[in-house]
C-alpha cells in the first residue's frame, strides 16, 4: 500500500487515498519517494491542457530510494538513491539512434500503463509514468538515474524536470556561448534554472522577465543582471539593454502566444528564441512573411531541455558540487502531500519558484 494524491477527473482536486501498487515486474523497481517537485506540467495535466489517462497520481519530478527490484534488474540495489526520469529513452528508435533521446518515440509507453489500483479495484495511472505525488511508486528501471549518497533528495528531485529543462534549454538547445546576451521569459522553476544555465554558460547580459516583482531578488541572486516586468514595450527595453540590437537568445518558459511573440521580438536580427513553455492548442502565433525574412531570427521548440538525463545529470551534479548550481534556492516552499491542490493554486497565481512535496 501507498498513500497518494489521486486526481480522478480533469479539473478536479487531488484527494489523499490509499492505493495498492502493482509488484515490480521484469525490469521494474519500487521506489520510496522522499520528495517530488510540483511542476507546471502537472497543472497542465490536471486541467486537461495535456491529456492523460484517469484516475492518475500526478507528480513527475521525484527522487527517492529503491525498496524492491523486479526480475532482471542488475544495476540497482535496494537502498540506492535515484532521481526519476519521466521520459526514459529506449536507445533503439530512430530518434535515439540519431542523437535525440529527448524525442524518443517510446518514452511515453509508461504513461498509459496502470501501476496501481484504488480501494475498489479501479486501475490507476502514474502521471507521466512516475506518479510522484505518493509515498511510493513503481517505475521501469530505465526511469531511474542513480544519485550519489551525499545529495539531499529534497533538492535532487528538481533535477528530474525543472533543472534539466531550464539548464538544458540554454546549454543543449540554444547553445549559448560566452558573453552572449540571454533573455528568460517566465521565472518559475524552469526559468530560474535557465537563468543559472546562462550564468554557467558564461553569458554576459542575462535578463529575466516576470510579472511578479517578488521574484526579482531571487533571479538576481541566481545570475540575472536585469529583471523586467512584461509589457507592450518589452522589446524596446530589452534592446536598450543590449546595445540597441536585442538579445542574442530568448528562452520562453511560459507557453503563451503573446509571451512567445514578445520573446521573439526581443531578440536581435539573427537571434534565436527557444520555446520551453507548454501551450494549448488555442494559442496561435502570427508572423508576416516579410519580418521572417528581414529579421532572420530562429524560433524553435525544446522538449525536456534537449537532454539525455543519463549524461546531463552528472554534469549538473558537478556544477552543484562546485557551487555553480544552486538547487536549494529554487525551493521556495515545502509542503505535505495533502497540500498539492493548494500548490496548484499558487502556481496559477505565479507565486514562488518551486514547491516541493516532502513524502517522508
């Protein structure tokens, strides 16, 4: 048995219930979770912006310890600390074999597989294959990235999504170079991670944009040189900070048509906008053919920071140990499992950076 925050219907509120986990099958492990971050993707799943089988245990940014292993699991032992990967690559599809494991065509197989049952026997699903808003979960061995024993799991949980995505967007997708200027739109957990990624990359001017003035001090602490509030004249203000040209790179972490367009308009001629935020199908962007030609800007999407967690998490741990990556500062609130619904409400209101659910 495990205790979980169960979402039974789209638009509903998670309720705390006891669930019966399936025993680990071949190649699977049972993990006792210690902490799970509350990600905007969880909110998108809860509201139906992203589709998922129901009822579901959301939460995909988790860390914990292995407590049981299934047949054929050789690389993990009971007691091992792990961070969970919500999109484990298969390593054999076309995308994986061509260096794009973050686009693996089989990564979502666990999303539609029941991992537990409710008290009445109803099958229940693990959100994005993880089901992190629970005391325990069952996942594939490939979803587990081993961690060193000295990394606090309440902080390591953020490596599973926010930090991988934000730093990866800067490092892998945008490929920001030393002394370039970077604009980050949206200063939640992902955006603040992108700020840190820009600093780690050696960027010169790093500009954060968010409507919440309360995030400005934290953004500056993590590496922003300037913090602006959004507005119709944002592109003009960004150009004034970037020698009249605009930013070399924009990292958009909101997922709305207006913020994507604003980020794109704030880059220089030949600049690059990387869209990290997940938007709905109702968000439509419009460009004229002339401006696409004239500005020669690049607009590209970015899934999971264009990362391979097995390779990128060790790099992030190196930065953490060197003091270049501050995980603790991203955690602006710690809550118990029964407050997940409240965390969603705060996220809608743009309050804080990352809320972490403590499960032990």
